[in-house]
């Protein structure tokens, strides 16, 4: 199989630096932190083909970075740049696709609700049961998919919450980032110490509010 070429770029945001990688099909990776050391603006890593300036991947990268800047500037509520989920499959791809297509700005959905919407059932996940047996819970599978989401923010895993609170978040500084994004989008009430300029690494980890507008 031909290796996919990536065009990489990055931007600084209120939740920290984000690095974006695009293929000719769309945004394939959006991660917190700097562009990986094995990558540069033209190639995903030393073993992959270079992406020439003016290519479709480069054009999509420019569009993605511009839309992210508009989003964090409060001027964009829906991303139009396509995503490339071709590196995912099965239940993971189904969950990410449904999340991307159906949970919009200012909305939240529970892990169980997203499992239902994506058609995940205990029966459909029987093949995923641990070697020692045991029950496979669709909501838990969704949590695992969220933790491995390749396209944070654009595929909005921050909008997936627990039934009794925020739930976990593996991006950036963790749940502080998730809380900041949900307040920014108006999905939950602002806390007294919420800073619209961004997440402070020194802020105290206070009690988390329960998300509103759950679907």
C-alpha cells in the first residue's frame, strides 16, 4: 500500500499549541503540542514522501489552520475542512464519524448516548471481549475511542461527557482543556476563575460543573 503523505503545520491557541497534519483527503491528525520531531512542514516523517507546496494536502492544511484560528477567535462554529479517518476502521471509525457529523458547537453527548447513536451494542462488540471473558460496555468502548481520537477539536471528543460530570480528556493538560472548550462553546456555565484568554497551567483544579445540554 502506498504511504500517505502528510503536510504538517501548527498554531498557538488558548488551549496550547496544536499541530495539524493533512493528507489530500483532509485533516488526518490534530494533536496537542509541537509538530513531531520526525516531521516538518512538508513531510509526515523521514520515511514518507514529501508534500510539495501547492498540493491538495498543503491547501487543506492552510484551510484547517485558518478555520482553527477562526474557531478560537469566536468567529466559527462549524468546521468545513474535511477529515481523513481512513487510518481508522470498525467501531472506532463509526463512533468518530457519528461524533464529527452530529454533535455540534455548544452541544454535549454522553459516552452511552454516543454509543447508541453509533449503533454500538454489547452484541456487536462481542468479538472485542477480553481474553478472560467479561462484559464489553459500549460506553467504555466509546471512552477508549475518545482517548485515541486522531483529530482533536475538529472531531470534537471534548463534547463527549460522563453521565455525572465532564469525564476524562487526554489532550493538552487534560480535563482543564475540556472544561475550557465547553465553557468557550457555551455548553456549560463559566466558573468564576474561567479565563477567556486560555488555560493557565497553574490554575487550581476545582470541582467540575455538570455539563448542560446533554443529548
